[in-house]
């Protein structure tokens, strides 16, 4: 079933809201846990982003390896 342009735009809006909320929550948690310095706040932000990239990278690597073995 092909979705209408309006349905696709609505879903994209919803995805952007999810991202906005997730970033806001991560910022809140990081700021509450940081010592308040820019350096520690930036480092914590970097480490959170790094963990997400690692998580997705592992999943993608597994999928690619399975596909290559087929």
C-alpha cells in the first residue's frame, strides 16, 4: 500500500518530534550529571552520541554480514 504525501509528511513530522524529544531528554540528563563545565558537558554529550553510533554500527554490521553469507 502506497502512503499519500500527507501520510508521509505526518510520519516525518512525528519522527522529527521523537528526535527533538530524545535530544532534549539526553541534554537534560547530561546537564544534571555534569559538573557544569563546558568540557565535561561536551565530553558526556560526545560519549552518549558515540554509544548510539556504536549500537547502530553493531546492528548494521551483523545485518551486512548475514546478507553477505547468503
